[in-house]
C-alpha cells in the first residue's frame, strides 16, 4: 500500500446542494490531511460516493453506480470504496451486505472524521459502519477547497438538519435535528471566501428561514434571525450576490420579506417550496400553512419587488391526492407563474408517516400528473423568456458555454441562464449588462451592452 500522502481520492456526489457542499468540505479536509483529490475514477485509490435518500430513484442511482465498480475492484484490488451521506445514514450496515465490494459506510454526522476513518480502515482492512448521528462539527462544515477555476461562486451551510418532519420526507431522519451555526462564524467564512475572489454566495439549510431558531415555532412577524444574518452578509464589501435555499413558507414572515426585498445583494429569484396547492394534502403532509398563506407570502414579495421570480418544489401523487387536490396544485402553480419547478412523483420513504398512509396512488397516475405540470411549466417559461427579448439584464459571467465554447454563459439575478459573445475584459464573476435578443424555454441569448 502507498503512503497516505500518495493516495488519490475521488468523490462523486448525488443529491442536493447540501450534499455538494458536504463533498467539498470532505475534499478540503482530505486534502488538508494527507490525501490528494482526483476527478478521475480510474486513477483513484479511494472512491467515495456521497449519496441521497430523498427518493427511491436517488438511492437506486447510487447503488447502480457503485454496483458496476465490482469490475474495477477486481482489476485494482487495492482500491477502497466507501459510501457517505444520507443513504449511508439511513441504511448503514445493510449496504455492506447488499454491495459486497464496499469497504466502509460513513453517515452524515461523521463527515469531520473522514480522514481519520479512512486511514484507520485502510490499515485494518475490515469493513466498518460509522453512523452515529452526532452533532455536526462546524469547523468541518466551514472547510472549502481553493478552487482556482470556479472561485467566483461558493456555498455556505448556515445550519444542518431539519426539525419539520414533513410526513413524506426522510431528511430529518438522516440529517438529525436543526443546528444553526453562530452568525460570526458564517460572516467570517463569507469574508474569507470574498477575499479569495468569491463574488456570489449561496446559503444552504434544509429549513433556512428557521435559521437561529433550532426547533422553535415560527416566530412573530417582527423577528427573524435569518433576516438579521442576511443583513450582515449584505454589508460585506466585494460580495455582489446572495442566494439561499430552501425557505419553508411558514417561517417566511414579514421581517424576512422586508429583508429579502430591501437588501440590494439578495437575488431577485426565490425558491419557495409549495409541495401541494391543496390545503387538505398540505395538512396530511404536515406542512403547517395553507395555499392562501403561501399566496400571501408570494404576493407580498411581488408587491415589494415586482421583478422577483419564483421557483418551487412540488410533489404529485401523495397518498390520497384526488383529481381536485391535483388541480389545486396546478392552479396555484399557474397563479404564482413559477419560472422553474422541481416536480417529484411521491416516493415512499422508510420511517416516514406517509409511507403508512392508505390510498397510495398508482405509478401511472403520478406519471400523468407529473407530465401535466411539466408541460404547464415549459409553456410558462417559454412565454416568460420570450417576454424578456429586448430587455437588458445584469448578468454574472460564469465561463465558456458547454455547447459552444466560443460563447459564454452567465446568470441573471433572477437565475436565468444567459449566453453571450464574450469580450476580452470579461472573466468569471464579472457583472455585465446583456441585451436579450433571442430566447428558448431554457435559455436566453444576448449581446453585451457597453455603458
Ligand atoms: N428542505 C426542503 C426540501 C428538501 S428535499 C424543503 O422543505 O423545501 C427536496 C424536495 O424533495 C422536497 O421539497 C420535496 O418536494 C421532495 N421530496 C422529499 N421527499 C419526497 C418523497 N418522499 N417523494 C417525492 N418527493 C420528495
Ligand atoms: Fe424534508 Fe420538510 Fe425538512 Fe424540507 S422541511 S427537509 S421537506 S422535513
Ligand atoms: Fe438527499 Fe440528503 Fe439532500 S436525502 S436531498 S442528499 S439532505
């Protein structure tokens, strides 16, 4: 076996932005220790899969991917394969039985121990599961890679866990209870990132509008620790854009609405998970708001910030969802005119209340409803994007477009992808004005405007 410092680690991420962030922390911890990080699966000595359990499909995808590594392990028997993240937390030792060529399983509460665990496991060479759901180590959460290519944008986990227990959702079981990081630590992390060239920050938390409350009920309209955090971040010189995900509508109170609409660095696009437009289903989902409350939050945001656009998460085919319930979801989606939506077919998750509910719906119904909402969405975004032709948008340049590297891609404050011909002065993170000349439902195309 090579010395630890010669070992190359490959990390592949499945799941949400929180998992992406955890993978970055893991990579930073490993490279600060003795390991080097590689993006080549074939060169790696240690392969780690950071997994998601939110839907059955997410688990199957990761298991399928790890399953086919059996051959790689046969040809390179010294390699070490591990699973971390939410599926590791949820299924622990089962995974070692199911995947014989797997070497270790590390749950979400053990991320900070990754370098130490890998080193000792390699020496022992027997299979182990580390799945104690400990309070997260905030220092590990703050570790970032010095990424030279893409360092205009970074994300920060401001809290971990979730206390909401929506009846369909596995996240509280695999991520533990809410723990908010102290504001000073978050500001320090943001300032360091900005000093290293970051111009846009994405704040992450499963129940981010409840930041600082750690399990307390939604507060009165005048109080929001998350709004206070946003105000502090907005004061950082050299930071240009702030985004956040995901706020729960029950915590999106007037104090937060005021902050989001008055602070200039907060982007003009809000991701506000709806889940269902039917009050009956929302209740069964243990989502403590009504469709009317949801609309009142959206309408307040729209009236204070008319350019604000919205995206959402919606579940179709929740147990007992009738045609009327589904139409209520469809109706509110059209009313808000969501510009983007993640539409999910309900998937039974272990330990959750909804998994035991009667009236589980057939896959066929879920597929039909999913298709209808996707068609509505494509129609709406096509129309909305077309309405932007002729307008000038402020775009943060990202880098060469994937399809045609002579052109560049960037994003508007409203999170629209904009393709343009670059000029020599433009680099990743530059803010430029682009006049939109053409649109498709997914993309806008335009020309840089010289002011
Ligand atoms: N914390 C975020 C969501 C995290 S999970 C929030 O509260 O909005 C991301 C999305 O996955 C959820 O918004 C939900 O729409 C979807 N989801 C969660 N559990 C699911 C399940 N069992 N079946 C289908 N979709 C699910
Ligand atoms: Fe899951 Fe609900 Fe928590 Fe979001 S708020 S992570 S949907 S339990
Ligand atoms: Fe999946 Fe875990 Fe995120 S279950 S959605 S990776 S918090």
